[in-house]
């Protein structure tokens, strides 16, 4: 007997993949555009002293490092998408709470990243927390809204009858 994938699992996998693949796609696109010379203003010279294979290997290592750094965020996004999608399908939630969760996750990540500066410069810490924390919270909200939208689209494609009036 073949087990069917549930809509909430599909939504979770889509959002996990989005967290892992979107930054990588942006990095690759910027690298290609840069290599084609679109950022040159005509007064610069680029001299490559390393072979193309070395540059390609360096780019692959950069992508691998980005993927490893994003794994915890992708796992959290997938898990929370699954939870909110189940609640949505059961009629006990809208999933909008996930947008706020993403904002708070961005804020907490900023606190973790700036922990040394906050601890050593205690007089400047409130300004760091307000400025950088606010930006991280807003970026998290935007990411959460994108993930909520993709989850809703995935659920709609998986079960169109849920969205008909």
C-alpha cells in the first residue's frame, strides 16, 4: 500500500526548500551577472589569477556554507509550516501566527549574532537591540509573509475545495 503525502507535509517541504534554495539562487544569479560584467562601470579591470576550476570550487564551498548555515532556519520553517497547515486544515487556525514567529526568530537570531557586542558595549546595547533588532524583526516578518503565502498556495493546489466559496 502506497502512502499518500499529506498537503501539510507538502507545504512544509516547499517552505523548507524555499529557505534553502532562495538565498543560493540569489547568490548564483549575482555571481553570473557579475561575471558577465553588468556591474562594471567601464573603469575597472578584473584579473583572475586563479584557474576557473578553483573559482568554481570556491563558489561551491560558499553555497555549501550558506546551506549549512540555513539548515536550522529551514528545519524550523518546515516544522512550523507543518504545524500551522495542520491547524488550518482542521479549521482551528489561520497560519498568520507563523508570520509573527518568523519575525521573532529574526530578532532572536540578531541577538545571538550580536551577543558579544551587546555584552562588551553595554551602554550602546539598547541602541543595537532597537536598531538591528527592529530590522531583523521586519525582515523576519517579510520572510514569514512569503512562507505563509507559499504554504497557502501549496494547500490550495493540494486541496482546491477548501478555498472555494
